[in-house]
C-alpha cells in the first residue's frame, strides 16, 4: 500500500471529537426528561418568586385590620376574602410563603452544615469519636422530630426573650425588641436541632462507602492529610445524595414550621405563617371554610412540589433507583 493510500485511509477514519458527558450532565438530562419533576420544578420556581416578590405585589398590608369587612368571601376587592379581623387573605398568604421558604432554607442549611461536619468527623476519626457522635445522634433521633422541635421551641423561648430584653435595655438596639425576629431565630434553631442527626448519618454513610476507594488510598499514599482527603475527595463525591435529601427536606421543613406556628410555639402574630392562619380560623371554619382551606391548600401544594422534585432529583442522580431510564 502506497503512502498516499495510507494517508487517505487515515484521513477517512471518523475520529470522535465529542467529549463524554459528565455525571452532572447526564443527571441533568435524566431530570429534564422526567415530566413530573419538571412540573414540580415549575411550582418550586413559582413558590420562590412569590416568596421573594410576592410581598411587594400584595394588594394590602398583611397586618392591616378592617373590622367592617371581617370574614368576607372572595370578591373583587379581596380576591381570596378576608379573615376574622378583616385582614386580606391573599396578602397574608404571600407573606406566609416568605416565612415558610425562609425557615425551610435556613433551618435546612444549619442542620446540614452541622450534620456534614459531624458526619465527616465521625466517619474519618478514631472509633471512640465515631461512637460518641453517633450515640449523641441516636439520642436526638429517639425523639419524634416534631415533638422535639416543639419542646425546644417552647423551652428556650422565655429565656431567650428575657435575655434579648436585657440586652435591649442596656444597648437600646431596637432589633432585640423585635418579637417576630425572635420567633424566626427560635424556629430556625429548634428545627435545625431536631434535624441534624439525619444529615450526620447520611454523610457518615456516604463517606464510609467512599474512603476505601482507590483514589482515596492513592491520596493517602502520596501523603495527603486527613482533612485534605475529606475536603478534596470524600465531601465532593458524597454531595449528590446530600443535595437530594436537602431539597426533599424543604417540604418537611415547611410543614414543621406551619405545625409549630399552629401549636403557638412558632411564628406568632404579627408575623405571617400559614400555620397561624389555620389556627386563627378554626373557630369559624364551618361558616367560613375558605379561611382554613386557602392556607391548607397552598401548604399542601408546596410540600407536594418539593417532595416530587426531590424524588425526580434522586432518580436523576441515582440511575440505579430510577425506573424506565
């Protein structure tokens, strides 16, 4: 075979130039092919939009009372009606969305940050450290999640309120007299304290399954420290299941916040919460069922959307668990 023929043969060979898709690119493709996940994602984005911009678009002040227009049915002036104090239901729902999302994001963020740190330390430390952290987690997990949050919120509210008042008297800083801000901080802490053990166990399980991988052993052979291995290899490679659990937990956090507010140990008036709206409207729900139905339906839609999106994200990041992929 001549040199010209060989050159033409080599030239005619089809050499693939497209790089293989990454894990995240494949996961994104699987996610967008899941219609239920995309539908849930649209609802999630709508919730985010309403939580951020809804209060700016609300037709009335959510705290404004009108005793001459109490418990009205939906009308042109009040699209979703008014409650027993004459407050606009739509405005309170929009402000309640901001409360629910803020509590979900911050409480989940705190619990997963603490859980990730303790889970990583537990999985990559000596046996007694692992045992100590996991036994503490077991103690917290032995209590029902909501009951523990209620107990913590009800127990620490009075001492924190007294301490904030003392600081206000000494410094004159107005934020320490803001009862709504105090309610938010207590709910953040109560829900995070009740949730961190689940995150810690999840992270620990992921790291235990990864630390015997070849690339981790190679890093150890090259002299990488324990914290470098955790930061460079273990934490990044275990982030997929954490993202799924973190996202799916938003719905549960919203439901927990509404439950605390419904029981009177969460966000209290004048703060806006869907749970508080349901609690305040129970007395006259037979005569005005829309007062209970509106916040209940909105809460159910939010929990459904985050749960379904979490399931779709799990199928996208874990192909083995997906069906029909």
